[in-house]
């Protein structure tokens, strides 16, 4: 699976988060403005940019940025270690988004994490595995992550919804000390606002065979990048550092877009950190 963001996307996001103009970034890169625009659009440049100077200007890590520009990808993840975890992908108009389903292997109690563009794929997996969907955890309320919500509520009218979205009924709002049981699995939450004002990461633990914890991160962080946060860049990066990258290195990160990754991979390779 390709990365969600190429090097040009990262530069564009970093410029927005730092308030650096295209002219200043082009000068640092040793490019004219047209070449910088092409780089941000395609990830390609006819002339090698000065990545160290760009990174210094945009508060990025120079070596990690250059490695990503040269084709870095996270090591493939074998989900077989987490037998009762599935990534479900839906696509609309070229935009691909992931949601996730986790369950207890004995009780068959299940939880969905976001919905993607539609719920049919979730329902097919539930029916195939004979699952009892009890909970829906929302990482943030951007449309591509919740468009299947009405269908899920129609099929499961008593489902418990967990969200940080303002205006949600009190019984659905996350509390910072929540520990939700899905059979033997335990789900806790961590605030990761910045990309979205209601951003939250869910941490799933107590897997069979001592598999590492799983963090469902929404758009807070991607493999090699992070969700755009034009107005709240420092807050977004601070929350990722404190709430996600502080987790054990082998923690599996399940983002809303792009490939699976781990805390160790992002500590070593994500140019935003």
C-alpha cells in the first residue's frame, strides 16, 4: 500500500502549519515557485531540492524527509498476530479511508472503529464471523470516517457510540478514565485533537498471546506523515508526541489512511517528529 502523503504533501502541510510562504520555501529549496508548486502537487522535482534547508524552515526532520523522498515505506505488518482485528477499506471518488473491527474470540462481542464511506463491508464481516456488535468508537467526525453511521444505528439501535464530538449526547461522550470491555479486550481513549477538534485515539489491549497494543489513530498520524492541521499544528504535533509516540515501540498504529505502521517506525522515520 502506498503512503497517504508523498513528500510534496508533507511540504505543503508543513508550510500551512508553520505559516511559511511558497516564496520563502522555494528560496530555501533552491527552486523557483513553479517548481515548488509542482513538487508539492506531485512529489516530483526536476532538480533535487535542498531538503536540509527546507526541513529547517518548516520544522521537519531533514534526514527523515530525505529518506521519505527516496522511497521509504514502513515494514509490512502481519495482522495474524491480532487474530480478531480487521482493517476495512472503502473508497469514493478516489479517496480511500480505513475503519477497523475488533472482537473477542470467545464471546464474539465486537466493536467498530469509525465506519468509512459505507457500512456494508462491516456488516458482511460481522455476518461472516458471527459477531455481536456492541460498540462504535469514532476517532473524529470528518465525513469520510462516519458516513456509515446512520446504517449502523439503523441495524443496531442500542449500540453504544463513543465520541468526543461536541453536541453528542452525554451518554456517548468519552471520559478520560473510560475502560470499555469488549469481552476480554480493553479499550481506553486518548485525546488527539489538532487535525480535528474532536480527535481521539483508542488504545486496544489485552490481546491473546500477548500481542502488542493497537492504537486506532484516525487522522492524527499516518505512516510518514500526519493529518493536516493548518490552524493547530503545534497542538496536533504535541498530542501525537505525548499520546501516541509515547506508547511502547511495538504498538500497532492503525490510521484512517495509508498503510499500517508502528510507534517505532514513526519515531525513526516520520519527518514531523
